[in-house]
C-alpha cells in the first residue's frame, strides 16, 4: 500500500454539493489516488450529527458507483463522533482517506534499496504561500535577499 492521508474538508453553512467529487474521481481514474473511505458528516442547526456514505447522497451517487468498489469501512463511529465535536452547527465535512498511488513505486524503490522513510509531513498551503510571497514563486535567486550568504545552515541529526 502507498502512503495514506486522512483529509477533513469543511463546508460552512451545509453547502456541500459534491463539486469536489469530479476531481477526486479524475485522480482516481488516472490512478494517482485511491479513495479508501469517504464519509460526509453534517451538523444540523439543531445540533444533530448525521453521517452518510457517499452513495447515500443523490448528488454523489454517480461518483459512488465508480469509486465504491475500492472503498472500505475504514472510519469508525468513534472517528465520526470525534470529528463531530469540532463541527459547528449548520456545517458539513467530508472525511476522506486517500492512498497516494503515485508514491507507491518510490516506496518500493526505497524498500529495494534497503532504505526506509524516516519522516513525512505536510507543509500547509498557507506556509507555502507565505514563502512564495517572500522569495517569489520559482525564483531561486531571490532567496539570497532573505538568507544571506554567510548564514549558518540549519542541520538536524537523524
């Protein structure tokens, strides 16, 4: 199995309309990702928490038919309740468990080389936007304005 990631995507005002599913399906069809599980969780104005499988929502049924064969029951009721504590009234989240198929060949190569992945993390989009605004997107030479030539590089022991 390739690396997996657990995504929680929020939609204020219960405005989830399934628009993201076309892109999820495209990535799945191209074998870039595999959706292991996808739940939609809604907190009603009354405070009631409702969780639904993709196939339970009319606007997602077409996509569910194409993706359901790969999906399992990865999310538990406990997962739904934990996320539910964070969802404000009149809001919806999509809970998505994604396997990154594009990274599996790299993982296989690392294993064949007797290597192992020691760490992995996501860099938040906000941080990337901030860095790009400081150095300019794709302009490596601009980094010298921020990091002087005499700067001591930071190295962390493995």
